[in-house]
């Protein structure tokens, strides 16, 4: 992005280069992000709590401080409303939780602020952050900046919509079954779902610990407009915090691999069929990687369908056992109906069977680990069809099947705790309207850097979708 562009369009890399050199101030960047938020958010409802006043004060303090400038000095960021930020409600989109005020910052918020990022707002999520669409009775629906012909995705739908519309260069989100990658795919953004233990996580406002599978599958991350900004921002996000006792204190960059790096291209559609535009996105990504010097081969990873199904059925079993009462007590009728459809699509494991399948998780992880020794990266579809319409997952069994049933490539990575990136490689011109189509790149455990490198190589040959979006006048 050229520095002649409006400040709200600047990448995190451009911003930090300018703020750390003193060419622009944190206040200038913050004011640009707030102005952009005031302009576009009324149509999108991506940010449901403006932190403009706090952001201005935080930026002012950065500008007058004599302390060394952090790696994200002055970069505007948003935080999802299911993560603690001191003095603000961690509502998770549930009206009954609107007064759950965080006593202190969660580790990731602390890490971002310590690096100099400026929090300009808090973004929307569905109730309990457990839908692939973003709507709730507390704040309402978030809309996609590409148009209302498609969902903004979920559960980090507010984050994906905000960052693509220019409300901050970085957007925090989290992912237990695809909640970073669904909104990235829907909005044409870029993300990498970190692997298990990569980003320290804990909410100081919580009164009980999460289930073991939720702890194993759920991760915190960032949604950006380009892959390079993940290299800029993720090293700060993964800084250690003792409140997460299972955090893995590894550097962002791992050891270089021998070239050419082998990439397996997987095309299993699990019986759902693959839309021609999804196939085109996959072909473009594979061609870009080949042109960049990767060794790209058509190879199917082991046990893919089984891993995805077992993973989500196990998660549903844990949710049913531990969260069913809360969902029934505090969730809307819509959410309860959606969960009933989830249970129909993915029958929950229970009792001894659930314990057995949790133990069997290691078998799947081992098979994938062996495969990834030969193929350090795996290129897959994400959604097998173009992204669904708003509220499609609330339209009974068929709606849930379209929204989640075809998303095995997403569930696999959460169940195994593997990192997985998502990026757009094709713009589909559908009768309903334009739509970015994303692909997924999974990789070896704790090698998010390899995934981001590959996404950067693709971006060098396929321009980021934000450029097309902004040309269309969002």
C-alpha cells in the first residue's frame, strides 16, 4: 500500500514504519481509524462498542512517551466482545451477560497494548460465539462490506467486516471450529488460525474453566487485509503470559526447511460437491505457489473426513454436557433451534464413547503429523460452495448443513490443534453479487510462519481482495 493512500487503508507494516520513524504520529493514525469507523460502521454494525475516547488517550500517551516504540506502535486494532478488556463488558453477544465487566485485560489484549497497538473498538459476535454467522439479540446483525447478499461469517464476523472496511489494520478474533477463517473467507480477509498453545488465552472474568476439548480446539488470533501484516503482528500476540499455564513459548520463526517446500493439494469434497468458483480459487492458489517455487502435488491427507466428523461430534458432546444448561437458560429461541440442528447434523458423543473419541484424537494427530513430515503444507478448500446468505444457519437442518456441514476442512485443524491460514484467491461474480472465495493452507505444528510465507507468495501474484473491495466503493 502506497503511503499516498488514505491512512485508514494503510497496512500495519506501513503504519509501524511511519510511526516508529516519526513521520506520522499515533494520534494521526488513530483519528483516521475513528473517522473511518464513524463513516462506515453505521451500515455494517461491525463495532458494537466504540472506544474512541480511550483510543485517543492511548495514542496521546504513545506520542509523548520517551519509552522505546513497540513493534505495533500506533496500529489501530479491534477486540472481539468475547475477550476481556478491563472496564468493558465481555457479553459474548448474550443479553444476560451485558454487565459482566472485565476486571483486567486478557493476555492477548495486554500483549497488543504492550506492543503499542491502539484499541479503537470492540467487535460483534453471535450468542456464545457459536455460529458461522454474526447476529445476536443484544447488538443485532453485522453486515458484510461486499454487500448484504452474503453473511459476514462468524463467530468473528464483526472483526472480519471491520478490518476489511478499514476500521483498523488488525482485528482480533478467535476460532474453535473456524471462527477466524469463516469471516476471513466471507469478507475477503487474511488470517492464520494459530496452533494449540501458541497464543496465551484466559479471561479474568470467567468463573469456571472451559472443557478440555474447548481448551484444545479454541485459539486466539488476528484477521488482517494482507499476509505480511501477520508476520508484523503475530510475534507480539504470542508473547508469554503466566496466566495460561499451557502456552508454548516458541519463537514465531522456526528453522528453515529444505527447498522446494512440498505442498499437498487436497480436493476431497466429502460428498457435497465443489463449486466451480471454489475450484478456481484452489487452482489459482496452487498455480501461484508453483510459480513461487513450491513443489505442489495433488495428494489427499489421511483420514480427512473421519477426523472432521469425529472432531465436531466430540465438541458437540462436550458442549452438550457442559454448556447445554447455559444455552437453554440464556440463549435465544433462535440459538436453541440452531443447536438442535447442530446435534442432528453432528450427533454428540456421550459418556464412555466421548472419552474414547477424545483419546482417539491422538491417533488422528499422529497420522497427520507423519503426513506433514513429507508435505509441510496442505492446500485445501475452505467452504466447498460460495459463502451462504445471512441467517442461513438458522433455517433448519438444510441451513446448518450448508453453513457447517460442508466445513470439514475447517474442523480438522481445530480438532488436531494444527495451524491453518485462510486467504482469498478469486473473486466470484455471482448473480447475487461479487464474492471473495478463500482457500485454506494448513501446516506443521507450530509453523504458522511457513503458512504465512506461502500466503505472501500467493499475494505477490494475486492482489489482496481489499483492493477490489475499495475500488468498488465500500
